[in-house]
């Protein structure tokens, strides 16, 4: 691994990016690999990294139809948390939190992990009771949770609307102090650089056009850059999962939807927490550059487009202004959209399939970015050992047949006012 001195940093800062070393190589695909990971987003990169680091499997290729960082790993609101109520989701996400805490050291790359805390606002007594139950469940699973009353919330976020006649009065909230944010592109670059350094081939601009399957076993993949043989293949393509599943004659319990987000013009530091609006689906944090980073619910229709529509943004910002009126004075700087695979119970799928050597990682709903390290770690284990880990045993594909659902809506944040 290349080490960078202060002299190198100064030299590169003044070089106009000329003669910079590549962070990872651009190899020609080999004829055969032990493992091919389809999808060069955060989950795919993390899977390849942990295959090499934890299982010493380095004859691995990551196939990405676009470029590293161009998909959902670069199209999210960077929130990291483990504030789930159900055991399977809570323990999985808290394992991921431990990986987040040491990620910069493990990758030798600053991913700007910021454990600033997240507060889910409550707007009724019933919602406070629900948050108390969730907080108790979190603490039983070793996750930090603090139930806040109205005055405690007001002290932390005084810019919220605490007036007497407000439509959605703030009764209190549930806080996970160790939750926070990270820099999404740094996560992708850190995993990519380390995976490349450990021998993984990162193959960009390489689209999958078909699969080689015979006698119920995967033999390889057909791509726009030629056929590649593989002993094992992992599908890790988020919103494009159904497109690849159709090429395998598979029907999965997921739908592809569009999720939008936006940021405002930068302002001076005003919000040092992640805050969610409990009467709808709106969340907000402030970036290191001062932008107010905001997101909300789905566009409400199936789509493979990475762009949204104005009515959804209007709905999101209306909720934001109801919670924090000062947002009405800010100009929007930019918006973006990401395509997500929404499972039928709101929880992901990390499992083997009925095709020998084919593994599935999908259905992340709203929580794909925060799950990046835990998803990669458990998916790598499932592929390397040909069996699920205890942490992802509940994320089986078969649960939709047996009825053992994990119905948490993929949120862990929102409880409707009642």
C-alpha cells in the first residue's frame, strides 16, 4: 500500500491533478475468476474487500456497468444508524456500526465518519410510547438509546417549531447518540482502493448481458466486454436487481422505486444532529460544507430513472418547513435521485439462491448506505463459506414463502402519528 507523506500531499495539491497515481487499476477482464461480484457500488466493493481480507479470496472481479461512485453509493443522504426494534435488523446494523467506527483505520482512508447522533421526533403520546418500546428493545440488544422529553429536544434543536398552535407539536423524541453520517464517495473510494491493492480486479463500463447456467449451476457471465467464467457470482446491483433476475428466469419479491434527496445552499453551522420528522417521512442533517441535506419518501411509482419529479420534492420540503420553519428562507442547491429495490417487508435479502454458485444481495429499501460494511461482510461470508452467517440468517429469500417476515418498513425511524 502506498503511503503519502506531507511532502506528497503538498506536491499533489499544487499539481493541478497532473501525474497523480491511479487509486485503482483499470484491468482487462481475465477469462476466469473464483468470484465475480456484479455491481460496483458500496455493497459490491465491500463484499470484494471482505472476501480478500477475511477469507483470503483474491481472484475476484467487480463488474460495474458505469463507474465507481456513479450509482446509489453516491446518491444518498449518508445517514448511519442501528435504531431498529426487531432483533435481526438491530443486531445486523449494530455489527455494521462497529465496522463503521474503525473503517477509516481499516481502509487507511478517511471516510469522515461523524457519530453526531440521530433524533426521531415524536408528535403524540402514542408515538412517545412506541419510541419507548423501540428504545428498550435497542438497549436490550446493546444499542445506545435515549428517550427525550420536549424540553430536552428543544435544548438540542431550538430551531424546530415549538410554538403552541403548531399542527405537529413536538412531544419528545428518541435519540441514538452514536448514529451519524459518513462521506459516501470516500467510502466507495476507500473500499475500491483497498480491494484493488489486495488483488481484486475492478472492471468499469462493463454491462452484464447474460449468464451461463447449466444443470442448475452458474458457470459464468456474459458481458459487453466478453464472456467471463466464474465459480461463484454475487448479484449486488440494488435497483437493477430485477433486470438481472429476469435474465436468470427468477422472479423476486422486490420492486424498483425512485428515492429523491436535495441539499440547500450552505449556511453557518446550525444543526449538529440528524433529525427525522415523526409525522411524515422527512430527514435532515447538515453537511461539513454547511448544506442542509434533506430526504423523504418515494416518488410512488416504479422507475429505473435516476431523476425524480417536482411534486415529491415539494412534499418533502413542506414537511421540512413544518418541522423547521427557517428552511423556507433557503435556496435549493441541487437535487438527485437513486433507484432502490424495495422488498415486500422492508428488510433486505442476503442469501444463496436455487442456482448453485449464485448469491443474492438486494432489497435494501431506505437503508442501503448505512448497511454497506455489514452487508459486504456477511455477503462475503455467505459466498466464501456457501452458507449464511448468523447475522444474515433472517434475511433469507425463503422467508417470503414461510411467512417469517421482518416487517419494519425498512425505516427504523418513522412511526405514524396516531
